[in-house]
C-alpha cells in the first residue's frame, strides 16, 4: 500500500501564518516551497538571472506573509494567484532597474580601460591594484554596517559555504530560509553600495 504525503492547503497555510506561534515559521517555509517553481518560470519568461529571480521571489513571499498577517490578503483570489502577481511585479521592477542602469552606464561612462590606455603598462597595473584594494576596503566597511547576522552570513557564503551549511551553522530551520535571509542581506548590501 502506498502512502502519499498530504499537500498543505492554502487555507492551512493562511490560518497557521495568521495564528503565529511556533508553527508560523514552518508554514512560512511551506508557502515558500509550494510555489518556488515560479523562480524557474521567471528565468525564461522575464530573462532575468537566477539570483534576481530568487530575490524577487523572496521579496514576494515576505510581502504575501505580511499581507496575510495584516489582513490585507482577504482571500478574494487564490494564494497562488496573489503571490504570482506580486512576484511578477517584482520581476518587472528588476527588468526596469536593469534597463535604466544599462542606459545610464552606456550614456555617461568612459571605460576604465579607455582611461588606463593612456598610462604606461606598469602604471596601469598599479592603478588596477589600488582600485581593487579600495573596493575591498569599501566592501569591508559596508559589511560592518549590516549587522552581525547579515555580515556572518555573507562572509560564510563568500567563503563557499552552501545555504544548507549556513542554515546549520546559524540555526535556521531550512536551507531555503537561510537562502532567503542571505539574499535579503545581499540586497541590503547592494543598496548600501549604491549610496
């Protein structure tokens, strides 16, 4: 006799997230995993990178959770439809941002290689090394402003630890939760870097 795992219904997810308590995080994870296939679809449909799609999905999940808890999600549509719309909007925002950034770069820049071409070879390598050292120091300074948990997570990821290993080290329930947290930390770092 075969036994099949019972699928978690939308109403169970909504009820448990609203109820809070110890089960909330478990059902947040179930929500995350239930529609995670949206990420793969976005790679083809929106032509964005996997990291961008994961980030958009994580943001959409966090938004939906917030809407469930606050009562903004009223259940007039299926949870899947509601999440998909928010996720699609996040993907479109990424596409707009990428298009705007590319246009600004092409419009306003003289390439580093063009500028360095006027220097002798030895001077070029010194300038490149100084730029790299400056960027590393800037990155360290920005990491210090993120807070301990984000900094530890990004440093571990940068050293090659997988999301599964990070979840175990930092005591997250699953690799998916660690990945979502890591991506949010990276987004914060990107925002700080832009400023």
